[in-house]
C-alpha cells in the first residue's frame, strides 16, 4: 500500500465519497473536497484530511474529517489493531478525557482505500511537533514561557484524567489479556520481547538486550492497574491555544502501572531535549514539579520512576530499530547506515546512560 505522500488522492477521494454516501443515506448531496495528507505524518500511520460538504434536507453544511488508514506496506509495529483505537475513542468519548469524535469504521472492504480505516472529526488546534522536536523548532519555540507551562500542565491533566478512570467501569476490561499469574508488566515485556525478535532479524542488539535483561531482573512489585494511554506525551495532544482539545494516538493503549505513562511522557520530553543535546525551552516545569503535580492530581505515589524510564527507553529503542529499517526501505538511508542507526541513535544512547553502560 502506498504511503500518504504516494497515494492517488483523486482515486481515494472518489472511492471515499461513495463510501461516505452509503453511510449517510439521508444526504441529498455529498462532496468531499481537498483530500490531502497532513504536513507531518507519523511513522506508523497513514492519515488523510478532507472537508465534507453535505446536504440533508436543509442548507448544506461542511465538516472537516480525518481518515486513519491501517498501514499494510512497511510496518513499524508487528501488529496494528485499528478497531482497538476506534473502540478506545468511542469509550473515552463518554468520559472527561477529550478525544475526537469517531464516526465510522471500515474493517473489511479493502477496495475503498486499500486497507481498513476509520473516519473521525477534525479537531482544530496545534500539536507540539516531533519534526522538528518541539524543544528545537516549530511553534512551541515561539510560545511564551507561561504558555509553555500551561501546555505542559495541560498534558499532565489529560494523563491524570485517564488514570483516574476505573478501567473496568469505563469498558476497558477487554484489554486485560494476561496469562494466569502474569503481571501487567510481564505481559507487556513479553510483547516487546516478541517485537524485538521480529525487528532484530537475528542480528545482535547489545544495548536493547542489556535493557531487557535489566528489566527482567528489576521488576517492581506494583499491583496498581489503570488505563494506560501508551503513547503519553504532549506531542499526541491537539491544543486550542494552551488548552487540550483532543488526546490522540491510542494504538498503544493497555493496562498497567500509572507510573508507566508518566515515565514515558517524561522520557519523550527528555529525548526531545537532552537526547538531542539541547536545553528544554524556558517555562517548562521541572520533572520534580511534574511528579509532584501528577501525584496531587491522581493520588498515586510515584515510587519507581527510574525503572519505568528504563522501560520507556527500552520500548522506544525497539521501535527505533524498525524506524531505522523503514528509512532503509524508503531509501532514505543505505543498509549500512540503517544498521548503524539501529545500534547507535538518540534512544539507545539514553538507554545506555540509564543503565550506566
């Protein structure tokens, strides 16, 4: 399947228009305009944006839509559960966690866009950029220190809202797929071990393998279970001004210790600053202040932040292995450069530092 920048957008527009019309039988007219890929698509997603003009008995109305398509070409993750993301946002829409409204999902008919996809409402606002990382470029560098602080605290408040939910009462009990006697951490670690085996292709990954051994040896006794966002960071939030308008990217949603999400959010921010050899922008609260605010908003004591940061670095390093291979696949790197990048990148260096290697 083509990546977003290689798609036949006119063909996609025609097929998607017909598909949408079948789901809006009351519409007397329906047109899809301006179908395009976003300026910066994620490594694991195929996304299209467009504007729907529809008339249902009265005056026409225009609705901005987002289409998320399951990747079937080079995949960063070994599995990609699109219905899971759709279901998660459906359930979260009933809570105080702000998420885009999901509209329709196509799970079976690949003739429309080449793979399963879902459609959700577009949410107006801005997202702190990963390319360039927001501490080094993009609109966050133009925000005031006070605005940056509000954005960071808005992200922590979103995290607190997610963690304050009762996952079973909210309908997320289906995420508990552990074997008898298995902890949530061990269940996740087993997934990333399989991911690493798949990504490594039989080649050594010394730093990642050292991280795996350390995690096996130092598992904390933490029976707390909350709904985990999985990819918890301000780069996955749409902000209207400094206010969170929508929490995005639920492909890594799971259950586990609340410290796991907090550590991921902190580690990704560290990656976008010290990992790149640049200071955090003025105004960002310290990590000590962040932990204190998080504890205040959730009631969860943070006891093992170092362990969960090692886990965050390990997970991200495994993902970076596939991203390196993706760069080779799309000829952005030579095979030799890709292999070197697998072994030595910003994330593996941070993991090594956390392990004291």
